[in-house]
């Protein structure tokens, strides 16, 4: 019997590789002779770079960058095993977790540090980039990133706008890309994005995500005006229409900025990661694909990791089962996605705090792995 374990991490609790290990230990208790392959995955959010580095035999590179408020920060990116591809999580340089709660203000934050990571990767010879855009503190539409890569922004009097951020977008009257890093033209950028928000509007970057980053209603209005102005300027001066692209509003509009300045493509995050780790090839001919994440609910069906794994299973004819800390959807919904069985690892625990304890989570996942193995062994869980 051959089983492939391919979960995302349990956010705030266990990274994907530890989820794999706990499930694998439990499976071996029930199926000691089974071939078990562990393929940790991600969907473009936290843990994406680690998953890709581990899958490809790569390594991490640490750089000193300008943090979201301009203070120095130590950030890292993954140099994958081909020594040509960089996996960058923008949150490591421009993320909300880098700012104390009292200082969060998306009018003032910038993606400049993320641009510095791209620059460092270019210097190492990288020409392929996978950018994860979860956890941002920013709402500058990637203007800061573009500045780090050589773009200049001028106001109506021809003066350079320093350190572009959410507040300064509306001051930009001209975009000068004459000194944009020429190596970008020979590079490919894939944005691993699990949201479909446009750049602005009721479902856009400022309205939906601004308040989570510290924006008051007045700040949201100011950010919205800036995003609209900057999008119109990009279309006028760069000839690129970014406002309504699904995912353009990711990371405070960084999705739009990467398209405008790096010719990036915006792709479902989980699909990008599954392709790079080779899940389809590793799962072919298996008896079961076991996936999961911290919480499976209606949002999972919009392209999160378990849904993407289920689509792979459906395409290659391998049954898919799932485990999550919490499952908040019906068996019918799971079945429609292609998930034939599921386990909630936190069921019966007294509190969320207990469920989020790493030791408790490991023990519960170990138990779930054993139960999955027993169900396979006894014929209660259909295999291929």
C-alpha cells in the first residue's frame, strides 16, 4: 500500500512538515509495511518558502532590508535547489508581524524591503521567482518594491517622491522606469495568491484588508483614492491594466504592482506550490492522498491547499482524505470537492488554546494517522 501525505501547515500551531511527521507516525502503527511519502505543501502564505526549500534541497538566504516602516529588518528568502529560483514571502520583509500593534498604519508602510529581497536574489543569479503575498502590512500597490528595483516616481513639479507608501500614491504624477533593473526583463514572476480581490472598490485591497492593518474608515478612503489614481497612472504610462485583475488587491495591491513592474502572473497559490513540489508525479499510482490544514471551511473551496490536492487526486484517480483541527462544512461539500473522508483532530478538546498547543496537536494528529491507517486496513476507507 502506498500513501502520500500532503498537508498545509496548521496556522499558528504546526508547520506542514511537522503535520506530515505526526500523521506518518500514526499511520505506521496501523500499516507498518506501507510505503508512506511525505510532501508538505502550502498555498502561498506563511511557510511557502520553507516548503519549497525543503522539497528542492535549497537553502535560505538572509538579508538586511528596510522593514515596512523603514526601520532595518532581517529578512530571508529561499534559494531553491536549481540555484535559479527564489521563493520570497513578502511578509518576511514587509509583513504585519514586524510592526507593534500601536504603530500599524497602512498609509505609512512600504514594500521596499520586498523589492530589496528580489534585488538580492537577482544578484545571486535567480531569474525565476515565486512570490507569496500573505501577511502584508502594506497598501502601496507595490510602489515601494518598484522603487527598490530602480523605478522613480515624480510629483507634479518633477520632484522625486521618496519612499512611496499608501499615503504618497496620490502624489505621484509620473512613473519613470528608465532605470528599472534590466534583469527583470529576463526573469519570470509567479505570484502565489489565494485571494481574488481587485485592486480597489468594495472588494479591493483598502476596503477589505485595510482595517486589519490598522486603517480607520478615513484612512481607508485615502488609501482607496491613492490606489485608483496609481492604477490609472500605470495604465496611462505603462500601458498595463491592473485594477480589475483577480488577485491585484493581494498584499495591499502588491499583486498589481508585480504585474505592472515585473510582468508577473497571478496564480492560485496552492496550484503553484503543488506544481513545484511535484505532487501529481509523487501521488500517481498511490492508494490514498491525505491532506489537510488547520481549518477546513467554505473558504477552502476557493482554492486553498486541501481543495487543490483534492483536484489533483480527482485528475489522477487517487482517493483523497483530509484532516483539520476544525472542519466547518458538510460531508456533502467535502465530497463535491473530491474529499471522500475527513477527521477533525481537535474534536472533544476543551478550548481553542488547548487545540493550538503544539504538543496536543502532534498527539491528536498521531491518533488521526493511526485511525486513517485502521480504516484503510479494515476496508472502511476506500483506496484506489
